């Protein structure tokens, strides 16, 4: 019993180590997307590259892609060839986290001259060159600088050549350099805390602890899958797409303690950058399944292993190099809802309605021809789907979990003014349980000059989040551009939005779907919604 307690304490301690690693990154990152929105993740791995623990702070798309990414590093740099002070880096979309904006940094940890673990971290940096954060590129070569697996530091000496290449290709060179060095620092903190833990528990390495974590996690994940009835279920989802609507099709097959997702029948890869690389598809598919099947099982290599994802090469969920992939979360972050659609057939009445899904990234910029140049990012959040026993969450990012960027930060970093950022009444789908309410954001420039905004990630304008069990769909999104005289035009598609001098941009985010028949809603809850301005009338 004492041994079991000691082992559990060490496991919990390991999780606290990676959480401190992530918090270090959160506090030292230069870019607002990482620092304010928390678009990052951190984890610890055994000497075989198997993820043992992930930080609570971070996104599933980052953590679950990194579960595989560290193995790619070790294939290029076997652990036996590394020495203390070495640090590795890449932002390869297919071997990292899905697009060029995410740098992954891996640091081996040594004790008494022997490697004992690896730490990895990643975050979204604001600019990597190319066309910027748009879906307009026709190939990944146009999307920015790609850093293959390289040594960022050799035996403790920073490789300034790598950083110089990144900075020379970025419109925000200071932030780009700062974010990468923040990743290095976060790994260093994790390594230091791990070595302190080994001293405290009188351990030479974490090998025995790693085997315990992986064995127990695999057992728990397989037991959770086994509780589902055997069967096969199919779901489809239609999205706005870029040049044409996208059809996502998933077939979920469960037998015993093994589960397979097959995306056969999904649309072919887009000619523009909304494609989801297989690593990102895997990450969010498995996340969606674990949310309903095994939410209490810790996320690591062993708990992810029983879930298998199949996708046809060349499809929108498995694009091949050099397909453009900048806005990969347009597809990837919709996949948990697609998994919910499959599981609803096995868990009838226990699955939430659809959410807004992919976050709307407001990447806004201006070149010198228009006025004082700038390049900033903000984040728009829609509503989540209503749950079987609760309303959906308003202005909340599911499944990514990222937060918003404060208005003050955006205004301090650019000549922009955020005139409105407020709840959008009636955007949540009606139902016994209401869908989460979205928000309206209206932005102009205080110097009166024009600017541009990428619409790469703006989806669910033609295909709203669907309700469940009789609930109504959420309100679809909408984008409007106002001229200096107040004339309004609706922006369609995912191309770049051009806001004229003296004009404003207004975005209405999509709301979450409702759950259950609207007439069944508690009158007191409906009255409270009306009082709080979340709905405009008291009709059920």
C-alpha cells in the first residue's frame, strides 16, 4: 500500500512539474496569442519519446500532436547522440503540430551523465513570414519559413543562425525570437524541477514510474472503451469551406477495447490553407472521443494508443505536402463535434449539441502604403453546445480551450480601437438547455486609415452549429464591413477583408446549438435569459 501511495504521489508531482513548465511559458512568451490566449502546451517524455504527462494549461491540438512529434525528433537525433545543453527545434507542420506558426522545442534531461527524460513545449508565434495568417496560399511554401529538425542549442551554446533565419522572415522578429526563447526557458524549468524531484525521492531515473504510468493509463483507457457497446456508427458534417463547401464523414467502429475512426468519404484536400494535417486530425479526433468515453483518464501516450484514426491520403483531413495548412483548425477543431455525432448513436441523450467549433482568429495588419504598419492578432470566441443537463458556455472556445486577448492589449499594440465586444443576443440555439451565446466584435482604426483582416478561420456562416435532441441550431456567424459614410457590405468567404479608411469591421461569432425541445425550458431560466439580455423575447 505504501509503495502504491508513493507511486501516485510521484505521478501527481510529475504533472505539477509540467504545469510549472507551461506556466513559465505563459508568463515569458512575447506573442499575445501565447501569452494572453494560452495557445501553447508542455509535456514530459520518457527516454523512448513516449508522453508521460501533459500540463493542464494548453490546447489538445498541441499536446496530442506533440505526443507523436517527439518521436520524429528522436528519429533525426537519437538520444545517444545528444549531450547536456542540446536543444532541438522545428515548425514542420507534418512532423510538428500542423502549421508553420507553432514551433516545437525539445530538451533532453541528463542525470549523472545519463539521459533520463525529455521535455517538449510549443506555442503559436504571431508571424513566420510568407502570406501571413491567411488561407490564401496555394502551397505550404507560400505560408512562411519552415525550420526542419535542427539543433537550436549545442551543448548549451545557442545557435543564433537558426534564430536569425526566423527573425529575417518574420514581420514581428522580436516576438518570434522571444517566443522561441520562452520555449527553451520553459523546458529548462521543467528539467530543473524533474531533477529536484529525483533527488527528493532518491531516484536514479523515471523508468519505473514511466512504466507504471503507461500501464495504468492503458488499462483505464481500454476499460472505458470496453464499456461502450460494440457497433458501428456514422456521422456527417457540412462546413463552409473555402472554394467549395466541405463534407466531413466519419465512421466509428468499436470492438472490445479498441476503437477506430475512419474518415473515408470526406472531401478532398482544399487548394487553400484550411487543410488539417493527419497529426492534427488525430489529435482532435481522439480528444473528442476521450471527452465522452474516458474524460478522467490522464492524457499520455498509453491512453491515446487504443484510439486509431484512418484517413485517405490527399483528403482534407490528411493533406499531403506541400498542401497549404495555415488555417488547419477550421477543419481540425470541428472534429470533436463530428465524434460526438457518432457517439450520440451509442450514448443516446448523453451527448452535447454542436459548438461554434473552430475559433475565429482576427489577424489584422496594415502595410506602409496604407499608413503606420502593424501586425496583430485577436481571437473571437463563439458559444459551445448545450449539454444534456446544462446550458452551453458562452464565448468559450471548445475544443481548443484558448482564451480571448484583452482589448487593451490589441489597442496597445496597434492603432486599432475595439468599439464593441459584447454578448450577441439570440445567438445560442433555443432548447430545454440553451446553446452558449456568442459575441459581437466591432473594430476600427483610431488614425482613420484602412487595414486588413484575414477571414481564413471564419466558418459556420452558412452551416450553423446543430442542436441535439430537438434543440434549435445556434445562430450562424456574419461578417460586415462599414465604410466611412456608414454603408455596409457583407463579407463572404475566407479571403482577406479590406476595411476602408474611416471604416469598421464587425464580426458576429456563431452560437452553440440547443439541447432538448425549446418548449421544455424552465420558465425561470427563460426569464433570466431575457433579463440578462441573452435572448430578445420570452418565446420558448
